[in-house]
């Protein structure tokens, strides 16, 4: 479903250079993995590459849903990438990424509306499962950080995507809420047989959630720049 | 792209930014409403003046100066021209008078289509007349009254006089003909002329010389009205080409047309400057909106919205402002129009300020068009928004 091989992304030059190298990353439907590493190591960059919002610099292989993503980026096929994002991807952002002009129900339902999907009750069901059904009419600004993260999880899952990406979904939460949100997200993704990539600096939480962990390790190069490499599962 | 979804999202965002939205609406209304008032004044003033000219047939009258020699066939031909609404021969002015009671009235020939008698019965034959308002007042005559008209002549130093009874069919309104006058069938005027020329009028039993039947009658003048104000000047030019001097109201008409043209120039200069300012304001507003909503727009892009959909999002919000501003401006103009008409209008039916439904339509389309183009120019920066750039902060 997702297959990356020798994908590189660099930013900056000289001592300000930061490079991310993904030697290999393959995910099957329903497979879940945690990407861990210290702040600034490139977890978000990896997720943005997987979310098709950041163009890779070099691609050995980058396939998603039988589509050559490297080729789409090279051909600047923004519409095709946007269509893939809307249909097959769900993204839980670090701080929720909710739209302030929509209430909770509107935020969760938006990916389905964009695809022209009828409301089959999945929005209410997800809200119920994530414990936010009593918040549906509220604007995001009226929610706690934990509630916002749950709404963000619900939005990422609402249209039953094949790949769910989560960028530090529990970073702003207390340990108890962090565990609840993480578990709720993983359970719903499992139900939908969606592959899941969770970027977190909280390795113990990832392991406690039963996720295989892949670390991003950094090294300083001769030019003073930094190269981060995604390691194998450990 | 789901246009309804984009429009709905744009409306919800527009409502959330109610204060900023209200500011953009007021900024637009501050341009549109004065323009509507200005155009309403220009249109109301000019249309009232034009209407005043158009409703007064005298403005369209073309009066031949000096004596001429016109056959009835020539005058009939003139009457059939597309730019002429009515033409009828006139007999010699010195012979075209009738004494009714103690008053000597000017006689004018009339027939169907006479613009002065618009809506009134047309006198036919030798025994029907229409009186002018002042003549009827002086004679204390009313429609239906029978009057005695007397016609005098001098034959070999001896004064002779004949009389005939005529019925007053109608009385003209004062504004149609402000002098003492009597409108009658051309036959009655020809009879008076023949009698004064010493001839006999067998139809009325008046004695005199036998008039030659074979000799074609020649008329010294005619009554002629142009079909519209715009036809007056071309007709003047036509008669000048025929070496016939005529008197027209062309100058008065030209003054109104010149006023209309000059006011139009002033209006379009002001409107052009104001619309350019509004365009710049809307362009700046769209640029500011894209910058302000960068994070939300990047989330929408992350969710799969295309560049066109994001551009539409910005444009639709500008159209909401334009639509509301247009309605608000129309309301403000309505208030201004009522006030101006109350203040300045003295003649019922005329307007100091007036707009037609099509003017509102054109204004709405213009405002929506300018807003859409300005928003598209300003909002084009959404194409540069990358989903990855704003999503870390929302």
C-alpha cells in the first residue's frame, strides 16, 4: 500500500543543511508503526513526505496506492496529489489543525463532504467512540487541547482513509489523556484496517500502545549539516 | 471541486469574521451608494427635462418662416416621412381668423394625429371646432356649446360678412396651446380663405365669385411636428437643404442633450475613479485575507482542496461582500431618492433622482464583476500556499 525506497529530502545549505534519508519504508493495510526521535530530528518532515504535501528531492521508489508519487511530484501533478490526499489520507496534526470557522461536527464531516460521501452515521459514531459526542456543536476554540486532538483524530478517520498519519498527537496532553487519545486513534484505525504512522517523541507510550518503533537517528556531516536517517524497526 | 461546499465554507468563515466582513461591506457601500445617488440625480434630472420636452409637442414643431408655395401632395409626402409625426397645410394667416362673439380667434387646421389634440375628439367638416383654453375662457364656452363664427371681407370697398354655426367638441388644456385659438378641419379654413378672396363657398351657401376647380390650391405654410426630439435637427437640416427657412426648438433640445452628455462625462469620471479605488481596496482586502487565512487555507489544501477551490473560497467571500454592499447601497439610495424628490420635485411625475430596475441590475453586475476580478487578482497568491507551511501552527 505504501512503499518507499531511497527517498531523500534536504533543506538549507552548508552548516544549515538538514537532510532526511528514508532507506526503506513499507506499510501494508492495517499495519501500524511509530516513528520516534528527539525534537527536530525530522519526524514532521517524514510525515509531510508521506502526506504528499512535501516534494522529495531524490526518489528511488515512492509508491502509494499503486501510484508513482515521485512521478506525480516531478510532473507537478498537484491536482492528482490533492485527490490522493483527500481520498486516501488522514492527518492528525500536532495542535489539531482544526478550522475555527467550523464547529466540531463540521470539522469531522469535512473530508467526507469533500469526497461527496453521504453521512452514513460514521461522524456521530466516531465522535461517540472518541468521547466527544457532547461537543459536536462547539467551535474548536471552546475545546480543551485533549478534546481538539480527539476531534482531529475523528476528522482524520471520518472518510475511512487507507493511511492515517499522526504528528505528535499526544504531545500537549497529560499522560492519562495521552494514552487515551493514542489508544482511541489506534483502535479506530485498526477497525478501519488503515495503515498508521505515528510520529512521537514519547517512545514509552508508543511501546505501551503496542506499536513497532522506528527511530530517526541524526549525525553531523563534514560540511556541518545534519543528516537524519530512518532506522529499521526495533 | 465542489462549488456548493466551497461556498458554504466561505460563508461560515465570512460569518465568523463578522466585523471584518462588515468593514469590507461598508467600505464598498461607501463607494457604491454615492455613485447610485450621483447617477440617480443625473438620470432623474435629464430624464425629467427630456420628458418635459417630449411631452410638450411645441418642442417638436417645425415652423416655416416667410411665405412658401406648397401643394397638398408635397405636404402629404412630408407627413409620410418616418421622422414626421404630423403635417397639415395652413391657409394664409391673414385669412385664417374667425370672429366668435367679440373675439377674433386664430384658426388652425387640424386632423387625426394632431399632437396638440392628443386624446381629444378631432373636429371634422365645417361645423365642428376645438377651442384653446384661453379662448374657451373668454367665450365662456364648454364642450357641446354651439357658437356662431363670423367671417368678414371687403369687396369693392364694401364690407360683407357671413356666419356659420359651429359646435365646440372639446377644449384644449392650457399647456397645449396658450393663445386664443380655434382648431378646425382644413375645409373650414379653406372656406374662410376662399370667402375672403371674394369667392363663393357653396357648401356653406356663401355667395361670391366662382372659384376655379382646375387650379391646384397652393398653401403658404404648414403645421409639422417631428416624430421625436432627435428628429428635429435632421428635419431642420432637410428643410435648409430645400432652401426653406424654418424655426425649431433645436437649440433647447441641444442644450438638454449637451447637459445630459456633460453630466454623463462627469459621472463616468467620478465613477471610474471611485471604482478604481474600490478595485484597489478589494484587491488589498483579498491579499490581506489570503495572508490572514494562510493557516486555514493550508489545512484546506492538506485536506485535498485544489488551488481553484481555494481561489474560489477567496472570491466567493468577496462576492458576499459585494452582494451585501450592493443591497445596502440600493437601500441607502432609496432613502436618498425619497429625500431628494421630496426636496426638489415640484411637478408631479417628475424626478430629481430616479433609477430604473435595469440600472440596479447593471450596478449589481458591475460590483460583482469588479469584486470577482479584484479578489481573483489578490487571491491568486493562494496558488503559492503549500499545505506543509501553515499546518504546524493550527
